[in-house]
C-alpha cells in the first residue's frame, strides 16, 4: 500500500508576461537596409522614434536603454563599415539601432517545472518553526529554450509552503569571462570529446600552463588570419572556443529580487537550454557553505553536464563536469564530503543508479553501480530526484522511476551514512504518482523533482506536473523511513 503524501493546494504555473530582452540578429541583407535608414534620419526623427519605443517598453524592463546600448555594441562594427570608419553618431541613433536589434523573449511561456528547494542563505526575521527557502525552476519558452528561475518562500513547521510575491522585472546577469584555464585539464576535456589533433597541440604549446579566455581567443584569431586551414583544423579551433566559452561567471545586480533573476543560456554549449538544475546546500569540512547545482547544457545536438557554484545567489561560477564517468544526465552532488571526498549520484548508462567519489568536484573518473530497476513502476529506467538528504538512519535518496506508458513516479531509497555505495532500504511503492489532476500537460503522466529537503521532521518535495507546472507535497519523515524495506 502506498503512503499518503499531503499534496499542497499550491500550483505554480508558467507566466508568459515574464519577459527578457534578447539580442535579435537580422542577417546581412536586412542589416544593410536597416542601419543606413536609421543613419539617414534627422536627429528629431530619431528622438521621436526612440521616445515611442521607450514609452511602450521601458515600463516592462529595468533600464532598457542599457540593454539597447549593449546590443548596439554587438552590431557597431557594421555601422563603422557603412560610415567608412568610426561610429561618429549620436547616442540617440545608437540606442535606436540597439532597439532594432532587440526582441522580447518570454522565458516561461511554455512551462515552469522540475523544481528543487534549498535553505535560503538569509534566515533572519522568521518566527519560531519557520524556514526561508529558495526554489529553482526550469523555465521553458519559445523554441523550447530552458533557463533557471527562482522563487523564495517560507516553510512552516507543519511543512506548508507559502511563496513570496514575484518582482516586477526579469533581469539577466552580467557575463564575465575571467576563468583561468589549466592547459592539461583543458586538453583532457577536448580529448574526451574526440578532439586530439596536431593543431590542438600547436595552439596549446603557444600558451602558458594557465591561460585566460582572451589569450586563447587572440591566438586562434591570429592563426586563422595567418594561413589557410583545412576542415579538421577549423573544427578543432571551433571546439576549443566551444569549450572555453563554457566556463564563465555571471553577476546579478544587488537591486534585484531573487524572483527577478534568470540564468539564461550564455555559451554555445547551452544555446538550446539549461536543463534540470539540481541545487544543493553544500557544507565543507571547515563549515563553509556553498550552493552547487548540476545541470545539463544542450545545444540541439550535444549534451554537456555542467555545474553552477554560488554563495549568495548573486554571483555564480559556471564550468563543465568532465571525466570518464561524466556521461548522460542525472547528476546530483551529496551535501557534504564522504570520507574526505566529494560524492555524486548519476545515471551514466541511462538506466541504472550509479555513485562516484572524487577529490575534485569537476572531475569524475570512476563510477560504481548502485542499483538496477526492480519494481514494475521503474523497469524502464531509474534516476535520482536531486541530492541525497542526511538523516540519522542514512542518506535519504528521492528517486524517479519510469514504468509502462512512460509513466514517471517518485520513490525513495536509503543509503548507508558512511558507505553510501551500500543500499540500506527502499520503498516498495512510489511516494508520488500522477493523479487525475496531474496527468495532463506538455508530457502526460510525469511527476519529477530536482531536489527536496527536510524541515521539522517533514519531508518537503517540490515536483513538476507533466512537464508544465509545479506543485508541492509533504509527508512525515518517520513514515517514509518506517515504510522502507
């Protein structure tokens, strides 16, 4: 008999009104028509056009003129070509050109799902028994491009969740290319992805043992200009830049609410989506707290497992995961080191649970089979639903299983505290299966989570409803543990 979970009367739906301003590329033919037309305008006409645009769109975005200015900088080289030198034009025309190379994008017009929940860094001002939390969601918009958005809220002592109101604007972060690359590691990742050529060695030999993005970019540009390259050489140089751009830092403005921050795809590796971020509050051996999130970067053709790192949800560091065992999806980091090593769950063959340990949180070489599907509701495949949760009885691992009719269910298992490669117990029946109100959506018959938590001896599970919206459930932790066999 299945345990009864308390489904909360709270459903979070995608909101098409939540829009960001993205760069909009017109192509050479349209550009050759648009820019001369704007340059030919009188200053009065340019001001009139810009004011009309600002009247319509300024109230929908924070500091939209700054965005127009950034987008102008991306097309500035064409203005210089047309003018035969410098872009000696007024700020009004620069902003107007920037507006023509901008577009609104509704980040969650299609879905808001696959949530994870972590303790908020700020626990001040609460009543007894309350816990402030941050919930991340996978937001999906036009062309199925996924990003990460956040909400904050309060968990009461009985497990009930209330969400804080959303902020008015959606803000993207400033992107910083400050990563210092280790040449040996950089080459190793490329070799893992099938790139091991003469020109790779040639380029890296001209760089120091450690180098920055600009060092690599300038060197590759000089090689391209100095000689004719064959197809393999061009592909290698493209792969090197592909990898380099997958490392970056982002910074959000301090005047943004957590609900106004969106981590939108930055590098080419994630151009079609940042999928299923699994956030975890990680406590190091010295007591220092860092929030990590593993996710899948997707560019329509290839997936690249990556990791986010933050301490305050304003500043984020982004880098790829690599190593022999970084395959497929479904990676979740334990919230602390086990026997002096980082630990992570995975599903590297697309079917079974695996566990692995490492001295480096970015490098994972050896994986150990943890569990195979056994029950009828998980025979197609199993995987984790976020990072394990520490209890006195063991590591509580929330799982998902896929059964007949590709129906997803959420279950649980228990791992040994000191040797988590050992399964202590499992739930015979799933905790959550799609009920009649949850079966319809973008992908029917799916419930899924990317991270749960325990508060006041209640297990809190945020979960996606048919890849469209999100909801919350809670259950006594003791009931879950007692039901395990």
